[in-house]
């Protein structure tokens, strides 16, 4: 058995941002257009009018102030309300693979490694561009990795669940290093025309290089343990799938995109995530007070505050549990990885940290890591 480290992380940030002000302005134009279109039914009382969104609600309910997207124009077009991506020929690199390759390249550069140092790649994300051939194989081949690649999806916990597999492959010696990559083009699964959730998501790509500790560069984090948990819930759900056309579903049906019971998710997932982290630490002989930094999933500011409080007994400071969702919104599986990427450089040798995701499934995944040098 080998000791295992996170050697580096990589980040691809999409070129465009949408502020809450821009988002709400476009949404409210959409509301006006829809209400005008259905004016007769609304006047007759057979249809409810749509209501405006507002910036104050979004910041207060979520902490989100902006989001990065791969295509701003399509999302903000009140007659479209979804990104516009040009179809690419089969011979061209897929959009999702392009995001993944850039994040992986950044991770390799940050570790001073090349594709020749890596034996496998897991593409782990909440949505896949296609069923096959695997996005992971496309990204692996584009990077020039001689080995293997595959896809997996555990929604917002895709990255941490993939890290468990990568860590075990390296620990048991079947790979020297594995790249976990999370190209999250969440703008394509978001119902931008639904005011309850139109502000929630953003696009991004992250990558994590998991490597044998003896091969890892200075500044690496040893992985002391991984812990996964899942239990079925319908409170975060997307019914789009390969059976949809056989069910004669309209792709525009509301259940073919992201939906959630936000209040229930909040109430059920926070205690579960806090207990999961505390239990994981305890199994390794630690308590939350021993942890220098928590890199938590980034869905909602109040969620992270509540989890921090349950763990530490006081509100976690930005230093104890950094927040990136104000800038990025919820980026599905990438959130805790962006937090780690942005906020690990100041830790000292021996400092302990926890990476933890939580989301649909429900699914919770955590890693306890220690800075080695
Ligand atoms: C989604 C979430 C931000 C919503 O916040 P909330 O405080 O629970 O808000 P609610 O949905 O209860 O809505 C409260 C009110 O604001 C209204 N509202 C909803 N969206 C609004 C918007 N964009 N603008 C203005 N008002 C809005 C609602 O209609 C409701 O009005 P009512 O009280 O008259 O019925 C919050 O529940 C949450 O973050 N949950 C965590 C789950 C999560 O983020 N999961 C992501 C996947 S891991």
C-alpha cells in the first residue's frame, strides 16, 4: 500500500460573468413577455401571472452575487433563457472535454507534472455531454495520458466520490497518479425561467491530481482518509435521460431540468453533512477543533454557516471555512474543489483540512488531508 497525496488542483474559469442585476433584469423581461403572451388567460383567472425576481432575495437566500457562464448572451436573451452552444463535428474536441482539458492542464502545470506522470483519469460531473464514448476517455486522450479514463456522476458529490476511487487506485498501486476532472456546464441544466432557482448555478472546470506521496511535489496534501455516504431522496432531481424520448417527453418539460425542494434540502442535508464530517474526523482520531480549514460544498452561504456552527460551536470564519459561491454560485461538484484551490496556499506543514461535498442523491463525500511540506 502507498501513501497518497493531492499534488495539485487546476481551475478553468469561463470567460463571461452574469451579475445578479443582469440576471434579474433579463428574468423580469421574460416575465413581462410571458405575462403579455398569456394576458387573456391571466385576465380570465385561468392562469397565474409570473412574478418578478429580485437581487435582495437572491443575496439574502443564497449568498450568491454572480456566476461564470460559457454563454451569457443565450441565458440573458428573454426569448431564449438558455445558453447557445454551436454544434461541433464529431472530429472536434467536445465543449465539455475542452473545459476538462484546460482544468487538467492547469493542475498538471501547478504540480510541475506532465501527462506521462499520470495513469488514469476520471471525469466526474453532475451532467455528461453524451452517454458515450466517455468524456473521460476523450479528455484522457486529448491530454496524451497513456492509460484509462471513465465517467461517473454523483451530482454535487461527483468530485469527492471520484477522489475516493482515485485515492484507492493510487493506494493499491494500480496507478501512480490519477486526474479527477469536473467540467461543470451547469448553465445547460438550469431552468433559467424559474425564479425559485434561476440564480443558483454557474459554470466552471476543476481538476485534482492524486498521486503517490513519494512522487508528489512540495506543498502536497496527504490524504489521511476518505468517507462516502448516500441515501435516496427526490428533493433534488432531474428526469432528463435516454428514456425521455420513449416516454414521449417534451425536452421543454420542467422536470427535464434541475428541480429541488430547497427548504427540505437545507433542513435535511445540513445536519447530515455536519455529522458525517464529525464522524469521519473521529474515525481518524481527530475532532473538528483540530481542523485548520474546511473546504465545504458551495451551494448556499447559510448552509455552510450552519454546518460550520454545528461542527465548531461558533460561526466559522472565512479563514476556517472559505466561501467562493458569492463569485461562482453553485458549481455542482466543483464547489469544494474551487474553495480548496483558492484557499490552501497559506496552510503550514502539519495543518489538517477537510474537503466535503453534499448534494443530490443525497450524497456526501469527505476527505481529511494534511499538508506535508
Ligand atoms: C433554494 C434556496 C436558496 C431558496 O431559499 P428559501 O429561503 O428557502 O426560499 P423559498 O423557496 O422558501 O422562498 C421564499 C419566498 O421567496 C420567494 N422567492 C423565490 N425565489 C425568488 C426570487 N428569485 N426573487 C424573489 N422572491 C423569490 C418565494 O416565492 C417565497 O415566497 P412566499 O414566502 O410568498 O411563498 C434555499 O432553500 C437553498 O439554498 N436551499 C439549499 C439547497 C441547495 O442550494 N441545493 C442546491 C443543490 S446542492
